[in-house]
C-alpha cells in the first residue's frame, strides 16, 4: 500500500472477485492478510505492508517510529512483514535513515509515499 488510512472498501476495490481480509477494522495496515478463495479453498494469500506502519493500524504514529528506533538500536526484532514496513528507504536494513524518514513523515515535514 502506498498511502495511509486506506479504507477496507477502497482496498477491496483493487481486486477481482471477493477476497477476504484477516481484520474487521475499517482501515488496512501492515500485517493484514488478504486471501483469495474459490469456495472454501484458498487460492492465494498475501500480507499487506504499509511503509512505516509497524503496528498495523494503517497510519504512521509515534509507536511506529519508536519501534523503528528500537530495531536499529538492537533492542527489538521485527518479523519479516514488519521488517519490510520499517525498512522505509528499502536498503535491506533498518537504520537511522528509516527512523528519520518516519519521524519526519509523522511531523508533516515529508511524505514518504511520494
């Protein structure tokens, strides 16, 4: 996802058929699983990754940049999906650059989705 606070309806409008989501929340964030099914058989599934959204609430907030800081300091280890979300600059590592990008985005100085 390349934008914050995308609604469930907006997200589902990108799919053909009737996908299911692993959340009942109205906003879509990191960690939500989208499953495509034929009857009761799962054909494919994927995890949503929203750049900068560690906690999966569909927006970037203080808990996200606090977690990124803990990752680059070595006091927290994200799972694979959340590592993709917090590696904001896409260099394969979670570092001070990712932290600063998310903090600046949160404070309105930049938009990491542009």
